[in-house]
C-alpha cells in the first residue's frame, strides 16, 4: 500500500506540478486522460505509468517510438496479468529531459506515424479499386 507521501505526490487530473515542484504542461495534458495513471515513486527522470484498456499493440509500438528518442535511456512495458485490462510503461530519461516530455513526444510521434500509415493505406486502396474497375 502506498504511503501517504507517495499518495500526496501522485499527480491527479488537473495537477500541474512534478515531484520537484516545477510546473509542466505535459504532465497536465497526460493526467487529464483518466486512462493514464502515474504510479507511485515517480521522479522527473524516471516514472512508471499505468494505461487502462491497452495491451501489447499500444505497449510495444509506444515503447519502440519512445526508445527512438535519443534523450530516453530506457523504456519498457509489461502486461501485469492477461485477465486485467492494464499495460504498465516505464520510462527513464537522461539529464535534460523529463519522462513527461518523453511520454508526450512518444504519444505525438505514434499518432503522426499512424496518420501516415492511414494515408498510405487509403491511397493504395483507392489505386487498387481503380485498377479493379478497369
């Protein structure tokens, strides 16, 4: 069970401070999504996040994208139990960047990648359908 100190330091939706007291808009943006929870024991350079209703599909893709960031030292994910709809993600960063920034960048980059894949798929499907009508 988390101590009172850990519970008090766990960001809540709308909270705009990190463990060192500095404001961070990415933390506010991330914590506003009730499906993402910051697990106890976080720091600006190392934190674990719990994603509700996500699985290996998002976990592995997000881990891959976040690890491409040169300011990230480590990123890994786990599914605690197959019967629970939870995915845990651990991020550790080098000095000069925070886990909040790394996670926000990773989510943005993954969204951009998905948009490119969607556009290419739609274009290829339309070309295929045109060839089939000939």
